[in-house]
C-alpha cells in the first residue's frame, strides 16, 4: 500500500529530463520514489512530479505536499541518494 502521508514533489526542467533520464531513473529508484501525478508546465519549461517516498517526512493531513531536492553522493564507484 502506498503511504501518501509521505508525499512530496520535485520540479524538473524538460532539458534536464531529456539530458539526464538515466540519472533521474537511478535517483528515483534510490529514494524509492513512486510518482502518482505529473503536471506539465510548458510556460516554465518543466514538469512537477508528485509522489511518495519513504525518504519524505510525513505531511500533516490536509496540508500541501512539500517540494524536495534530490541529493546525490558519489564515493568511489558507489552512488547514494537522499532528499532535503
């Protein structure tokens, strides 16, 4: 079952999405992000990915989903992901 109490969103430009699709896939997989809605904003040239991840803090019921930033850490040949 999806825990939508741990909801949040990311804003990603079309340019970043097109140029870094594999990196984005690995980051979403790394934080176990499940997108449930994607909004397109052609005026600003990007997308808003709304979803859930166990990395997100629980949001109070009735509150808006907070925006997160994916943090990438490279140590040797290993990459880990988190959010802030």
